[in-house]
């Protein structure tokens, strides 16, 4: 089934982009989808147990699915007397929340007759793009940091994608893939707004799982911030449809080694400046300058949210705490739990807090 035409436009200059452009060809700014379908509760496909239950609200048709989405939402008590609700995103097909975005993006690209894609990733997005490319018969070439966890690189290779290892920083990987992307379709999870559209479904599931209510707050790790923006836009669509009466307060969690959003919040800035160097156990959010930092900060201000940082030892302690409760996640996921005491300190009274646990701990090196 052919897709209805969607229009990609530059969020800075308004230039109309081609269907497979990955950034504005005029000013090099990120693109956005000009118009998304409004949320319609009556259009939910109740018998569909995947994110495609919201097909009427997504900007592409389903051509292929691995069963992404509809992950459990469970209560977790870490022993500090302040339980939270964990959204088990690591139970997606490739053990990462990235599958929501990959499913929507690659279904869209398949509708544009794309046969091969290129992508860069610290691991999870690369594995996700590789899996969905394999499922729909696309070739994939994935650029990764040489220092990325071996389990993630191995997963990408097992899906049949070409793995290109780049030495240096995460930014060096992006520079390398952008140079190689000329003449190819760059299926960038960081740049492409179709990826963010897939993440909106996370908010809609939370709303359904909480008996059509919004939580007090949501806390998630922020690297490029795509899950954060997807949650914001998803809850915003529910608010615009009159299905919730307020937005949840949205908070981001960053590693102390890479904390550009936290620094911008603390300084009252409207945009980010690069902040980060070296290595951190939270390799999935090792991003010194999020591409959509200005939009992330605006969403935090609108929802009266914010951002907090945690050091590696605090992150690892949170990972261990979760494991002792049967939830084995990678350190990047545990970063959101590590900052929960700071989030609770700014909330008034009892609060329902949702934390998406974004990636499986088996994708990182496990020490006995």
C-alpha cells in the first residue's frame, strides 16, 4: 500500500525537503514532519498487540513488523519507600526502545523504494536498524565506535549488516558516516523525524496502561533525546485531543561525563553548548551536543521538568539495585533510576513516576 505523501520541512528555515533527505540542504538544520495525524482514541486497533495499534496516528503504513511496542508497565520498589512504574522497553525485539523508531522509519523508507541504508550508532540503534533492514530485505551499513560493547557490534553483524568501526569519539563516528552518506540514504535515528514519530507510541501506551491517565512525571535517559521528544510529542497529542488534562513533567537523566542538557537547564539557556569527554559506563548517552537540544529544553520548560546528572558509580549502583529486583538493564537505562532522588526532591508530594528502561543488560559486558 503506498503511503500518503508526507512533507518534511526544515525546522529552522522552512525549506521543503525531499522524501529521503536527512537534513536541510539549505541550512543543514534538522527536519520535521509538517503535519502529523491527530490522536484519535476511536482509531486504536484494540486487537493489535504492537505499536501498530496506533497506525492511524502514524505517518507511514505498516509493511513489516517484528512485534515492536506494547511493552509491560510494572511497579518497582527499590527499597527507599518511593516506588515507580518501569516501562520495560528492553523487551522490544532487539532489546532496546530504538525498535519503535526503526520500525516506523524503515517502513517509511521501504515505501520510498529504498534498497540500502547507512547509519551510525553507539550500538542499540545500529542493531535495531540492522534487524529491521534484514527483515524487509534492505542492505545496511552501520558505523560504530571501535570502543562500543562487543555484544552490540556482534548483534549488528549477526543481522547481516556491514559493521564499520571508527576510532576516536562518538562525534568522530558521526563525522565519518556523514562523509560516507553522499549518494546513499542515511537512516539516521538522530536526524530523521520519522524515528521520533515511532517514539510517540510510548506515551500512548503509558496512557492506556494507566487507565487513560497521564503520570505525574516521566524520567528517561537523554543522549540525542529522541525518546524524550517522542514522549513529549505523544503526550502533547493526547492533551490536544482532550484525553488528558495536563502534561506530565518530563525529566532527563545524563551521565556526569556528558551533561550538555543538564548544564543548559542549570544556566537557563535556550540551547545547548557541547559538554562531554572521555568514556562513561552509560555509553548509549555519550553525546556531547544533542542535535535537537533546543527542542528538548523547550519541552522541559513547558512541562516544568528538568534534567539531572549521575556519576558512573551511582549509575552502576542503580543498575545493581534493579538487577536485585529481576530487572537487568544496561547502565544507560539505569541512569534514569540513578537520578530519581533528585527528581523526587522537586516534585510536590506523592507522585506517579514512569521510567522507561531502555536497553537490556546483556548488551554490555557483564562482570562477575
